[in-house]
């Protein structure tokens, strides 16, 4: 950057020093009318890369929907898996004239909160994690979180009903509430379907190692598991490959993974009977829509679940083909109870 080019950070610093910021409110800065000629400028910063066929791809799908249906201009920034590049990528986005900067998970929250204070005219969306909003902190940040145990319960119930060996397998990328909430619901649902079910659970310690995911899955299959649920990002892709090669069933995660694989690897799609969807893309689309029409609050944490349409299980042609009709009917009844509040699965989310 040329030394003659001022960043937003520099400009706001000079204004604050001159006492010019006292009369400018955050809401006044954000008040705009958006159109195709004057779009909301959005940057999605991924601390990884596209192609994970789950979490990041779901977020990107939400951006594609926003571009198709809303007056927005979107740039997706793939920061990769080198942690030293995450903060600079986010800072560069915040300093590049975007109205909204989106990033997600606990890895990025410290950088979001740091930059939110430095760029009060930029709105930040922190998905799948939340800063501490106590005392009105971070009024320009929206936290979107997902109660995945409500959908995990349904997948676990179906998995236990479909298992022939009475042994299920799980792979957890890392043990954080946003990850383990899937497991909590899945385990509870499985035990509701079969109190004698055995669940093999392994923590991989990474979300980006498909080879390790495959290795863990093969070890679990050797112990009798015939259905696997990898909650581990790209690590889970290796587990899905292992299930395909072994001719066993799997539950996908984050996105409708069977549909995603359908064109490129139909044999892989054929063994994924459902997925626990964290509908990141849809939630981000709705947040941007609300930002444009002025109805979306910031400075708050939103916890969305099954009844909000922010999570769910995939009910596609693979689900219809692989899951027996009586099991599907039982799952539908359980889903209705969860939506109504009659059934409240346990959760790791506060």
C-alpha cells in the first residue's frame, strides 16, 4: 500500500483525534438505500478453502443466493489453512470498503472483535460463534449460532434404527460446543431408538486431514460400526470415502452432502442416507436480507434451531431410497415434537 493512501483505520483515527466522531452515530453511518446500482458490498472471509463440501461451501452457497436475489456485491476470500494469514485477510477486507464482512467460528471471533472496534462503520457477521456482548459491546457485530442437536437427534434416531450391528461411529473434529452439539443430539436420538446401541466416538483433532479421517473410520468399522457420522469438515471427507469403499452407510454434516457428491462421485452419494444440515448459507442470506431492509439487529447473538429452519436433516432421494418408510414416519413425528417444544433434545449450546 502506498504511504500516501489512507486506510479507514487512519481516517477514523484522525477524526477521533480531532473530536469529529462525537456527533456521528453508528446507525447514521449504516443508514443507506441499496439497489443494483448501489449494492451492499459484502466480503466472506473463509479461514480455509472452498471445496470442503460442507461448512465453507454452505456459506458460499448463501452468498450465491444473495447475489441472485438481493442488491449485493460479494467477494469470497479464501485465506487458506495457514493461521498466520487469517487476521491479515480479515483486516484487509475490513479496510477495503465493504459494508459487511462475514467470517465464522471460534477461530475468527477474536479478530472480528478487534476489528469491529477499529472499524465502527463496518458491520460484521460472526457465524457459528459469538463474542461477549455484555455492556453493549460490539454494536456492529451480529452473531449467528446454530442449535444442531435438534437435527442431530433425528439423524441419530434414524441411524440407530438402520444399523444392523448395533454399533455406530462418530468422528469429532475438535471438542467445541458448536461441534459437539451435533454429537449430543445424535447420541440422544440414537439411544432413544435403541437403548442398547453402542457409539464409538473419536476426536480427530483437526478439520483438514482427510487421510486421518479415513484411518479413524476404518478402525471404527473394524470394531463393528456400520453407520458413521463424521463431524469434522474436510477430515470427514476421508471418513465418507472409507464408508463408500466398505459399502457402509454414513450421515453427512453441515450441508446436504449426498446432493453435493451426486454429480462428481455418485457412489459416494449413494451411501449418505441423510445429512445434519447447519444451514449456514440460508442464515447468512437472511441476515443480509435483513441488513438491507433494516430489520436485522446487530450487537446481538441469535441461536437458531430446527423450528427456525436454520438446521435440519436432508430429505432427498437418497433419504427416500435408503431409509425405510416406517422409520421416516417416526422421524417426522419426532421432528414435529421438537418444533412444537414437546421434545427438547439436550444441547451443548448455552
